[in-house]
């Protein structure tokens, strides 16, 4: 999976992270 994807982080503080780069990792 490469490119840009919108990552929704579920948790006590829901936040939308625009993640750039390869891999299904989480942003900082």
C-alpha cells in the first residue's frame, strides 16, 4: 500500500491523520 491515505485513529482522542508514505503504519 503506497501513496496518501486518510487514517482515522480510534481511541480516547479520535483524530484524522493524513498519512504520507508507504506502509499501513500510524502517524506520529
